[in-house]
């Protein structure tokens, strides 16, 4: 198991052969891997276990959000699969988050980290107004991150632009996991709030989630190596 790789490569594929072809070009010492809803729905726990068996730390990005008992059981099942990290939606509330953390701690893999999603990086002010009127993304992130920390979780998913703010109020050990990371000059895709790897690390981000800039590169390992070198 690697402990120091700061880049989490997002495996956003609808084809397991393509995913495995990419994984064969990567190294567990250079990155962790993220499996999200599409791949997990298509290929299930066995695909996740295959990545773990190759030596990769896996972030199971399913963003559980349900009644506390249901989320707790799902998080325990994820931990017992052997994943490095799993997540929930902070908007599910403190009881849901506490029970999820307790369920992981009672599992056969209690070291699995549990983080919470604050505000999705695809949401800008206009979209957030439809859900929580009169609140900025930064204010909502700060509120939900504090709730997450108070609930005993290991960290949050947030935009790199909010990391500076969160680092001022949360302990250094509290993980900030950030999607929307794009090398300078790269296409931002559907992410609204983005930042380069170097800027993100300087902002206090713990782990960088990167998809297309690495998965669609001509040489994924070389691209990953350049990112890792830049953030040393």
C-alpha cells in the first residue's frame, strides 16, 4: 500500500478493458486510483478488488447520501472490500456521518478513510442558489466542512480555491481532497472551479484528483511523473 502518492487518478471509463489498459501503464507508488459511480455500477466490487490486488490505494467515490443506518452499512461494506477511502455527502447530516465512521471503525478494515462531499465542484453560484438561496459556495463549503470535522470524519472533498479558507480553520491532519485539478493550459471540461496542481498543493490540498489530463494523455505515466515532480 502506498502512503505518499498525492495524485488520485480518476478512472472514468465505460469499458473495463480500456480502464485496465490505463492501469497497466500506472504504478501504485506514483498514484492512487478513484472509482466512481459509472464504473462501480458497470463492473462492481470485483473490479475494485482487482485494483487493490494490483497494489493500488483505491478511493471509492460513491458519495453515499441516505438514512444513517443505510449509509453506515454501505460504508462498512466498502471498508471490508479493502478500499483506502470512501465518501458520503456532508449534507446528509451529523448523525449519518458519525454512524458511517463508527461502522468503518467496527469493520475488518478500520483504517479506511471517510471523507465528505461539501459542494460539488461543478456547482457555481447560480446553481447553488437553486438549492441554498443566498449562500455562496465558499460559505456552504465552510459550514459543511466544519460539520464534517465535528462528526469525526477524516476530511472533505472541496475545490482547491476553498482549501486556503479551510486550512485556516481546520487541523493540518484534516484531509482536503480536490477534483477540478488541471495542468496549466489544459481544457477545464465541465468543472467550474479549477486550479493547477502546484497552486492546489500550495493552497493546502492533501490529495489531487485528476482524470482526463492523465487518462487521455499519450503517455499517462510520464504525465503523472511531471505532475508529481512539480508538486514535490
